[in-house]
């Protein structure tokens, strides 16, 4: 009920208001156990997602679908809007050996489906563990269109997690989250602008803003920013960089933006070895990106152009596949 921080351990407890048992699926146990499902007739998934593979709600959905299949329980998805819309697809499909809670299924980083559409795809394409399929029922939305962002729906946004406080937070998460896994730059978590910043202690914010704006990207602008995070790794330290202002997320590659930043950063600060500084985080970086190829290729020369093809190679094939499961136009 909102009294735990992101990533904080939550054990079993009984909800005081309803008297119902509450089980955490974000710890050692990630899939509902037979004991949890005892006396359960139907499992219902009614969670607002943000349209990005590493945001783990869809992983939990898939694991719960597997449990439903194994225990012969109906699985119902109450569909919800994808805040990124239903047309944007970015990133490569997860490769064998890199599946994890942040990359649970072979889908792109930005997958362009609602949770209901994704559930249908996972179920019918046999992408669940052991190629299982459950008795799936998707309850569709009324009035949603693929071109809609969450702000277009007229619905109120209830923060989906502490650092996704707004409907417009979703594209920023995509544009900074992978970089944040390196632990070298702050993406704004710990401050009032989570996932909206590229910053470090050594950066000249004015020169960086000029360099990023000089890329001439449509749909995004950059403003110098200096701030001190309130908590986290860089708490009370002066961080300098740029605030990202996304005007139209459909006009540029969200996932690629953080690599464009690191490309520009390397040109400005060639003596700062981001790869060496992030050595202990490479495993998690690979899990989030879905393979080691992006890391191995990008950090050779710090050139975004070196990884564009790798990042986008699966987009059109996945678009073709996913269209079979569209519930909305």
C-alpha cells in the first residue's frame, strides 16, 4: 500500500484492510507457487505497465501465466494502455543465455503492445517456459487507439512505481535506464527528475547541452542542469549535466538516445574510461540489453553508429509477428 521503496524486500503479510494474504513476487520467489494458488479459481492481472521490457511487471505477468498453466487455473488480463503507444518498437530481441527478470521473454526492449496483446503473443507463440500455454482471457479496453499516449486517454495516472510518478515518465525511462545500469552517470533517480537527466560530477553542463542539441534530433531538446540528489549513490554531491525535454518521442530513437549521450561524452572526455568504471555492472547491463553484443560493440569506439543495426535488427520482424495479436487499431 505504498509503504515500500523500489527494490525493497517485501515479505508475506496479511493485508489489514481486506484480510487477504499478500505474497511478494519480487524476491527469491518470482512465480506463484502451488501453495500460493491453493483454493484459487482465477488469477487476475490488473497492473499498469510502461511498455518497456526491463520494467518487470510484464515478467511477473508471464511467470504468473506459467504458474496458471501448471496449476490449471484461468488467467485473466484486464488490459490497460501502453503509455508509449502501440506503434513504437525499439531494441533487439533477447538472446539465449541472457534471460532474467529484466528480460524474461524474446521480445524487443520497447515492444509496442498492451499487456493484454503481449499476453496473447506469449501464450500463442509458446514463449512461456516449457512452451506452456494457459487458459488466457483478455478483457480489452474500450476507446483506446494505437496512436494514443497515456495523456491522450483522459485517464488519471497513478504512479506505477516510486520513480515513475507521471504518465510522461515512460519514455524517459527508456531513454536513460540502460545507461543508469552502468553506475557511472546519474539518470536523476534520487532527485525530483527521475530518469530525465544525464549527469556526472565532472561534466560541464553548458558544453554538454550545446553538444547534445547540436545533434539536431527532432522531438527532444537538452538544457544544462546542476543539482544534488537527495538519496542514492550520489546523495548530496553536486551533479552536472543536462535535463532531457522530450517533446515528441515518436521522432527519435528513445533507447538509442543514451548511447548518443555516451558517444558525445566520450568526445568531450576521452580520458574518462566509462567501460572500466562500470566493470562490476556489465553483467546487469547485458541482462537489460538482452545480450553482450551492444556492450562489446559500443565500448570499442563509443560510437552510436556502430550499434544502430544491432539494436534495430529485430524491429520489423517483431512488428510483423505482433500485428497478429493487435486488439486495437
